C-alpha cells in the first residue's frame, strides 16, 4: 500500500511539471518527454 501512495505522489509531481511545460510553452519534445514519464508512472500504478 505504501508503494501505491508513493506512486500517487510521484504522479502528481510529474503532472504538475507537465502542466508547467504546457503553460510555459515548452518545446514539443520536452512536453512529450514529460508526458511519457507521467504515462510510465500511471502504468506502474495501474499494474499494482
């Protein structure tokens, strides 16, 4: 259960970073990389 909570926190952190990329007009490449990082964490969370 603790691992699940840690992943939720990481997901929220990465989501905020992605939101910042979008709001600040980061490059498509940077935004895409951040999106992939977030997707990986979500997949890991769902696999638990």
